[in-house]
């Protein structure tokens, strides 16, 4: 249809609003135009708000939510088709009517921004948009793209420009007008201060971020995301996985630890350092970096962040749908090398399976134990005997999986009793006494000695190698330093829920 072409339009309620019987085609939908944008442009020449112009009383009831145009009711689509002469199919393509719902609100602005993970109750204003100044600068008739209304989209797919969501002049958040407003529709200007948005300076998104966004944007209409190394997963699983990863970055971590991660990302992408007030763009930067080398990068990130282990991270999302949780768990736990299933087939498995005691008997034995370390080991071994994975049993015992593997492997080599005992080294009584005296005479005002100093001294004096556990125990028992504060198990923050 050429811009000058005129077409006839029958108005549903033409006599009420006194609209003309024909309309210039310049109000035909433009490429990737959002339904709301098109309706606002369509109604403007009449000086009437779109809902009053195009919807009858019957349809109004289906258009009460301020964002109804994202997923318009079929009755409303039919009325719009009648009122504008544009086909229902074409109208649906201006909305997200064809996208599977999957329970995720694409409208939520900065969906992967920091606020989503830290704010108690993040504000959800309707009609929020981002704009691409480069697109607006090229527009003959300025209009709002459908993609700009996706809350997690952070860069213009055409120009690679990071979308502007706030007026740089007055700071107001950019929004579409209500469809019940008869205000002048000028999407190229700030609605508060009339600043020209087409002239706004913008930043080009990093290439890996654009690539990552392309992946999710391509897959979203079908509800499937194709992630590198992972393959195709459902949109809701992908979003839950992204939440898990970004939650691990923002929840219960220290700014200094995050700084280490952000410096690394900035170095790898050759971009400016991410800030603490991270928006949706920075959320995608973090994800893009993690998925460049899955799961290696995620392992590195969790280590840099000193984040709690994946099993505990999962607990931040107690309301996650069980089916989604299972899939996320399977993906997320591979990010932790000790938590992979293949270690389960280790040679120690036969030893555990053939233990004469059942899990229950091992637990009963544990309850009889006086020494806490023997009790903890028996309980963990009982869990594995009962079929729990080593990683899960380690989680229960609150030790690293690596530690539990060590206990079990020692047991497989030397029997249960060996698994329960701390390696003592081969120090004789007099040797231990000499070391104790040497440690006790250390200057108490100086820094606490490190275990390797004790290990080296033992080797030098007696030619005996002791483990760091023995060295540490000697330091703790005989050292003149104040006791090191035992770190309490960190409190786990549950992520805010508002999908
Ligand atoms: Zn653009
Ligand atoms: Zn402004």
C-alpha cells in the first residue's frame, strides 16, 4: 500500500464520534509497529482517544488492563479490524497475541536488571518502553516498535544501540500514552519535557550481547531458546535459569566480590565496567558472558563471587514450578564440577553399596558417636548409602562435595573406620609437644601463622609430612592468637517473586 493511497473505512461507532468515512493510508501499520502505537496514530487525526474511536461498549470490557494491546482479546481484534479495515491477522502481528504465554511477563521493564533480584517489591509500571534514537532519527513518521515494548530487550536489533528507557533531559521513564488518552502522540519526544529523543546520544551494545539477545529474541515467539552448549530449552526454563544465574550475582554477594567479576567481564568484552545500578542491558551483559563458555564461565563467576553453592542457590526460588525446577537444576548443577553425576560411577560406589550396615544402621551408629566429626561423616555416608548423590549429601552435611568424596574414597581404600578418622599425620607424642611449644611461643601481636609454616617446620625438624588439618589443629590448640571467628552459615535470601 503506498503512503498516499486512500482507503475506505467503516467505523463501528462513526456516528458517535463524527469521524470521516475515509482515511489516509499513512496510518497503515509500519514495520514492527506496536499495536498501541498504531492505534494512537490512527485515532490522532480525529482528536479522539483510540478506545473511544474503535471499541464499542462490548469490547471495552476486554480492554481494561492498560497493557491489553499486548495480548488483545479476539473480540477486541475483531472490532479493531472492523473499525480500521486492517485484517485481524495483521492486527494480531502488531501484538504478542501469537506468543506463548509461559507465565512470563515480557512487559516487565529491565526484566534482567539488578532490581529484579534485590528490590522487595519492584515497581511494575505499565506501558513502559525503550526507544532507539537511531530508529527515530530515520523515521518519516515517528512510531514505537513492538520490540521496544519487550521489557528484557536492551538493544535495537537493527542498529545495535542500547535502548533509552529514561529521558536523558528530565529523567522521566519513557512510556506509551494510555489508549484512553486523546493527547498528541509524539513518540520522538519526551512526554514531560518534550526533549527530542531522536537526537539522544546512545551507546552501541557489545557484540556478544547483541548475539545473545538475538538468540532469545529469535526463539521467544515459539517459546524456545537455543543456548550455546545447552541447546534448545523452553522459554520459562531459560528465564528461570537466567534468574538463577543473575540471582547468584546479586543476592547475598559483596560489592568487592562483584567488582572482581565485573572487571573480568569488562576486560573480556572490551567495554566499560558494569556499575552497581545495573539495568537490563547489564543483566544481558552478564548472561552473554556466562554463556560464551558454558559452564566454565559460570563456575568462574560463582567462585569470584564467593557465592553459595548451586544447590543452595536453588533454594532462593521456593515457588518455582516443579517441572521447571527439575530442568533448571539439571542445567545449573553441571556448572559446579563436583556436582556432576559421572563421579557417581567412581570405584567407591561398590564399597558404599556393599557396606554391611544399612543407611539406618549407620545413622544409629552416628547417634552413638561422641565426636562431632565422626558423627557428621557417618551421617553423610548414610545418606549416600541410601542413594543420595554425593553432592546432595554434602549439601546436607554442609561440607564441600570434594570433602565428602575424600572421606568416601578413603573408606573405599581402608574401610569405614578410616573414612571416619581425620588423618593424624605421623607425629609422635614428643614431636607434637615440641611443635606445640614452638607454636605457643609465637608473638601473639603478630599475624596468625599459616598452616604451611607448621608443615614446613615439621618436615624440617622431624622429616615428617603432616596434613593441613593437623597443622591447623595444632595452630588452633596452641597458638597465642585470638580465636578466629567461625563464620556462621550465611543466611540465604529468597528472591522476590513477581512474575
Ligand atoms: Zn534502531
Ligand atoms: Zn524529558
